[in-house]
C-alpha cells in the first residue's frame, strides 16, 4: 500500500488545493480557456467549481491532468 501512495503524484493533495493553485497560476479566464467547462467560464467561484468537479469525473480528470502538467 505504501508503494501505491508513492506512485500517486496527487496523494495528500485535495481537489480544493489543486483548484486554488490553478486559479492562482492561470486566473479564471485562462483556466476557462484551457478547460472549457461552464463552472470556469460563467460566474466562477471555488465553491461552485468544487461541487461540479466532485460530481463530474471527466472534468475532475482534466483539472488534475492540468495540475500535473504544470509540475
């Protein structure tokens, strides 16, 4: 099990932490361009985006991929 944690680059990082980092890096406008989902382009907020991303696996995967890509 410890091996699995070491291989998971997102271990210990919450979705809220990821989203806050992406917003700080790109801002809402650029984030909405990079990942075209309504919660980033139409009256965005951390709380509404978290609600959507927690219910929508494909969108969460895109956000996590962008976070990992930025390194």
